[in-house]
C-alpha cells in the first residue's frame, strides 16, 4: 500500500471489519442521523449513499426511506462492500466509482456522501455525477471533517505519529481533514456545480473505549499498517497513554471534539 493509496482511504477486508467495529461507533455512526436530517430523507425516497463504507449512513437512510423507499450504497472498496452486505442484505450494495456512477440520470431523490469527498480522485467529476443522477428538486447532502486543529485529539495523535514514524504515516492520518477549511470546501463545491450550497458546521465528539482502542482503530482499521508494524503499534500505545492522557476520562475512555461541515444543495434552486 502506497502513501497515495492510504490518502485515498483504501483498506483490506480485515481492516474494513475493524473499521466497522471501532470507527463506526467511535465516529461515523453518530453522524449518520445529522446527515440524513440535513438531507430531509422521507418515506418512499430513492437514496444513493456514495463512499458508503460499511454502511452506517446507508442503513439509517434505509430506516427513514422505509419499505416504499429504495436505498443503494456505493463504494469503490470491495472490503467495505463485503462487510456492508454482511451487515444488511436488504440494501442494494454496489462496488463502483463516484466519478463514474453506474446509474441513469435522475435516478435518485437524495444523494449522500458521509466523509468520503476528501478521498475521491476527482472531486469535481464526482459531484457532477451526483448532480446527474439526482432528480429535479432532489437534494445532495455531504459531510467533511472540520480542520484538524479543531479536533485536538487527532491533532495530537498526528503529531505523535509524525514524531515516531515520520511524515508518511502522519500524512495518512491527516488525509481526512484536507477539506476542513471552509473556503476550500466552498471552492470544491463550486467546482462541481454546487455553488450556493448551504454549509453549516456542527459539533461532534470522537469516543473510544481506551487509548489502545483508539490506536487500534487508526492503525488497524485505517491505512497505517503499512507504516506501523506490531512492535510499532505497542510502542505507539505506550507513548499515547503517556502523551495523550489529557483526552482520557476517569473510566479510561477517550473523548474529544470532532466537528464537521455539512453541505446541502437542492437541484433546481441554484444555477448549475
């Protein structure tokens, strides 16, 4: 796995399983509801969830769309799709590229993308595809992480990994935050034809059962295994328990702010 692959968010099936077991409850699961709220998903809606991962947001969208709705999750990573399909067989899961969606024009009422936009190879092309498959009056709702400086736990973890393992490993963990600057977010949206999108920043909290679970999530459930072997993992746990203790509560659990930007655009209300 290369640094560029890490920055693209590619993981193996085993890593996808760890991602689902640890990242979803720690971070992504809590954002499924707010993103679906922003999208205004209703019973009977046809919904597409792009870069769906193991399906946390897809499953919430399906719950809201109900039996009359049709929900599809798409991800380019076969490991993610395998875990998603195992978790919920009743949803349509598709392995494919956001930049070349395998769907007809105007196929969906809602298009979602939770924390996936920063990993796409061609963001403008992917957003253009989202617009293409959206019916008139339909909504696109996207979420991206706020700047890493506003997520102090990850800012500290990235600094520690940089110190111990170098810029390549630190860069892989920094990748999710590359669209944190609001001006950059708006520039990306406008480049894809979503000028006039409504963008808000919401507070959130990252939660892990322990420092060890936090490190396991980032190293084994992300893309850092190429940079950090088993001995390095144990060394990082030891260092993090000493250096990042300020994020640990009395019960040993970890919590720190993890805010995000949510952008919503309605087709037909803005010029495209």
